[in-house]
C-alpha cells in the first residue's frame, strides 16, 4: 500500500511501503494484515487496524494498533501439539502443507477471516 505523508504526498522512501509498525522502524503507518507469520514451531495471522486517516489519507503512528489482533496463534487455539516438525504432528512442518484464508465481508466491508491448514 502506498504510504502517504501527513500532507498527503506519497512518501518517497522505501518504495512507498507502509505498515502498522513502520513508524517504529522509520516509515509511515497504515492498516496492515499479516496473512502468515510462521516458522517450524509457530504460526500466526494478525490484523493491525488503524483509526481513520486525516483528510489527506495519512495515518498517525498513534492511530494504528502496533501489536494487532492475532486471530490465529497455534498456542492460543490449543493446537501447539498439532503443529511442528515431525510425523507426530497433524501439520508436519518438515513437509508441504496448505494454508487457506477465507475473507468475510458484510455489505462490502471486511469483517473477519478464517484460516484453514491441512
């Protein structure tokens, strides 16, 4: 997503990238959806919402949820013993597995998502 400066101009650095954590690392803030943050032992999907931008389309760092709302966390959903490296896990991360994200909307507005792994 193109990052905007407070005056509405496109941000010239970092290929105009923005994200909920960008201001912390030097950049511009905006809503962000992390579809898959994963490694051999963990899997997360996280939505980072922001309050509405100013009249120029700029999001202040304070308006964005830096931590985000993690909807899928292997530990939180009680699946820590089902995801990991080895045949004893339902999802053996040493082998290929599929991840599917279904997005839900209500009257054209994003309201949630479902993550399925197999």
